[in-house]
C-alpha cells in the first residue's frame, strides 16, 4: 500500500504558510513505514526541533483504478477517518528554500497517524464532512470537506492520472488552517463530526 498526501488544499492554510493557491493539487507520498495507528505512541523525531501537526480527512481506497473520472470517483473509496500528517516544519522550510523534495520532513517513520475508519455511506454528503482537532483538550483545528480547493472526487480523479490507485491505499486530503507545533507530552485527538477516531500521545 501507499499513502498519497495532498498539500495546500484549503485556502486558509495555504495563506497561513505563505503559499499561493494551487491550480492543480499538490501531491506527495509517504511510505508504508510512515503509518501509525491510533493509540500507538508517537516518538518525537530526533532530527527536528519544530514538529507540527496537520489534521486531515483520510480516505481508504477500495478498488484498483487508473484514469478515474470524477463522476465515478466515489466508487473507489469506502472508508473515511481523520489523520495527522506529522511534519518536521524546520526541515521542510530548509528543503523548500533549496527546492529539494520534502520526504525527510514529511515521510519519516510514523508520520502518518490514521484513525479508526468509518464506512462511507451513500447518504453521506461528501461536500459537508466536518472534523476537529484538539491538542491537550484545546480546539486548534476545524475543517470541513466543503472548504477544500479540490473536492474529494476531484482529488481521486487527478491523483489517478499519475498513480494507479490500489485497494488499501490511503489518501490524506490536506489540512485546514490552525497547524501548529506539538511537543513531548502532548495529547492529540481528532474527531470526525462528533466521533473521536484518533488519539496520539507524543513521547
Ligand atoms: Zn498535510
């Protein structure tokens, strides 16, 4: 399996990091070794002094496909949850300045925390899925799929032009504004609507 991630998919977050609004989805990848399940401790990476959380909606791919049309995209995922795209912001800033790839800042071990999946039902309005993120019980991020620059189905279509989607792949769909630092001892909790699907302690 692979983990496909989308950057700058919410205008308010692109702005807070001083990035332009993209004309096309910004895509990067994390390897399988980046996966961290809920209630598994996350160890602060030794190479960073500025670790950020980015809470995101995460999709689970349920069908193999390539060149998927947007109107068929909803057949290709059947699970949704919240996840944390852990980012070594200090390393990413350095890499960005030099025009180098982001992997060291974004794709390190356990950098893709993924909550418990819930089934995507036909009744679910994909354009109105709310999520929230708490650091030490304080609300720090609020997102809604309706505010995405590229909708879930548009992302599936775009990604599949470049990368075949395979059953079990995960897609991190980008983070809204409110990203920030986390430190050892922090308790991070992510909610899809009212359900707490992910809890991570930073050790
Ligand atoms: Zn992200």
